[in-house]
């Protein structure tokens, strides 16, 4: 699938549209009509039509979700990462980007190597104050989006205090494992093979072999 990070798409356009850059730098939502217009243009590219897409950071409002339906985009799954606000602030405020390679680091969890530490940058909208402003908007819009996409929503809890939540300091690979499990269901065995599935598979195979021995096809 083609990965489409909406934030990157909009930041690229902001170089030519100062008013768009103002929304982004202040941690405010870009108007729906602008976001939808930018996305529709990207979805028209041939790679999206042939491979399907993973939309990252979209939709952020119910109106944006409805716009997908209007243009005939079929949503197969919505991944809802429900993460505690304090964890979100810590993750994003600690993010640093290497402007040459585009690689992303974190000051605590994945610090940049010494040879590039002096050139990494922090995005201007990655300050704790602006992150919390974005979170307020997110919480205001989230329930309406989940209600609209109801049957396709898959929720993964991280550090939010719920019974099924992964710990706040969980490693990315563990979250990825839960995401794959949510999307692929029983067809995904995970990074650790589940013994009960193997046992069942062996039992079924023994049964089939037994039937074959008892009733040979002549």
C-alpha cells in the first residue's frame, strides 16, 4: 500500500501557501476543504489506484471522513491508536528530525548519533503547548469520526489505563504487532507463534492423514 502522511503533504504545500503554513505552525487544524483538495489530488496518482493507500493523519474531522465516501474511496479499516495524552506529548515533544536524511529520532528513546546530533531540528509545531492544543481539537472530533467509521474501527490502547492497554513505554514493534493483529485477525500469527494454533493444526493434519489411511482412494 502507498503510505500517505497528510502532515507531510500539507507541509510541502505550505511552502507555496503561507496561510496554510500559519495553520500548521500554530498547531491548528487546516480547513477541511483545503485538506480534502490536497488529498484528492494525491489519490488521483496511478500508484494509489493500483496499490491502495494507508492514510496517516486523516481524517481529522467527520467532514473529512464523509468526503472519502463521496469520492468513492472504500475504507477497509480505521486504526485508532488510543494513547494517553501525557505519552503523546512526551513522544512528539521529544521528536527530532535530520533535515538531510529525513530520519526521525527521539531525544530519550532513540537519540541521534553524535555525528548528526548538532544538525537535527524540532518542528515548530512540536512544542508541548501546541501539542496539547492539537490534542484538545483531536478529542473534540474523535468520537464523531469513530461513530461514522463504526464497523471498520480497530482500537489499540497504549498507556491509557484501560485493562487491555499496552504499557506507556512499549516498544514500537509490539504496537505494530497489535496493529497487524487488529487488521488481519486470525490470519496473523504474530511475531510469537501461538502454540494453540500449532496444536490445532497438527491435530487436524493427523485426522486427515488417518482418514486417508483408513479410506484409500483407489
